């Protein structure tokens, strides 16, 4: 997971809400926002996320993602009506872009990963798992060079289970991304590894590198091994 710093909602979306308000329409996300009205929202989400999925870090674009409500939209409406919450199903701050655009055919939701697996789950007001808008969300997980993920905290482990971030397809994709970046036959040398660690999670040409955080963790692991080997060689030379 990578932290998402939420930006301002699109001007066109603000205008749409104002127009509906003036017309006396009580807006609902699912009823009053068609595909055309959602494109500017999705575009803004993609830009602030550097075109990677909020949950899986998979590369996404307009054609491969959907707008995900962190707190489910139906629950937002229910709680607003009951007066027990202030998060609306129209709140841009509650939206992120996630893979895939549409639910996969022939695969049960519980067998998939990410937003599809999470579906409309929400418990304890979201306090028991990690959201990508949390400032320290990245600290709750560790990835290794094999693409595997472990939770560093109870909430991190809850999130891995909720989103199936340890799904075999994600593990495989992360491992491939790590191997392609660092190299297998001729892996990065120490200096290049240090440089890559400093740059890997920075936005480049408007995009983050796909699986940038798993790659960064793998680079750190790779650097530790390089330093260990370096110390060993120095010790041998002294003898």
C-alpha cells in the first residue's frame, strides 16, 4: 500500500453538485452520476494516485479502474440519514481509484483481491484496518523479494486478509516487477541500489512505478545483502 494524499475535487464535480442542489435534487452517487460525470472524478483520482491502484499498487488507467468508496456508499447514506456520520456517498475525500473496472466474470468475489474482495465490508468505523489515505499506512506492511507481504501490525494483518493482498496473482505480479527492476542474472550493484531506493517511490512523469513500494522493500533487502557481502569480503582480505 502507498499513501494517497487527497487533492481538491474536480471543478466539474463541484458544479454538478451545485446544479443539482439548485434544482432541489437530493443527489445520490449511484443515481445522479452517470459515466460522463464520473470521468473527471476518476481522472482526478488517477492523477493523485500516480496511476496505481489504491489497494494493490497495480497500474491502472481510465479503462481499467473504477471509483471505490473507502467507506461503502450505501452505508454512508444510511449513516447520514440516521445522523450518526458526516461522510456522504458524494464526498470526494472518501473516493479512490481501484483495479479492476468491472468485477471479473466467473470468479466469486471472495476468491479475488482488492476492492472486489472487500466489496461493501465495513466494521468498527474502519478502525481495525488500514486505509491508503492514512499518513503512516506504508508502515503496516513489509514485502520481500519474492513478492510476499506480511503485516507489521494487527491492523496490517487485518487489511491483508480483507483485501487478499497475499493473493497468489498479486504475489506473482510483485515478484515479476521486482525481478524485472532489480535484475536476476545481473542485479543492481550497491551504488545503483542506493540511488533506486531514494527514487523508486517518487512520481515520474505523472506516474508512480507499478508496485513501487514492494520494489523499494526488495531494494532495501538487496542492499542489506550487498553490505553483508561487502563486510565479509573485507574480513577475508584482512586475514
